[in-house]
């Protein structure tokens, strides 16, 4: 069995947190179809995940020594 690694980057912690919980189902019928397809894809991806790790790094600019 092969492995696939997924690495992502987020603008900030709020952005990351919004991706951890599903958004409410929209009332517009056109948007509801798109939402349902996305929700199904996320569920399928979750079932394939064997392990996950989260690492939070400081921006490189905050790690650079001052001159």
C-alpha cells in the first residue's frame, strides 16, 4: 500500500479552525448541491486518513536573529 502526504498552510489559527468544522448547510438549492458534494468529499477523505499530525510553526520572521 502506498502513502500520500498532504501538507497545508493556513493564514492564521482562525483560518485553520474554520476548516475543522463543517459550515452549516446553505438554504439556497444551488449552493446546497455544491455544499453536499464538498461535505461528501471531506467525509471520504477522513475515512482514508490513517494518521494525522498538526504542527504549528512561528513565522520565519519571528525566528530570525536581530542584527
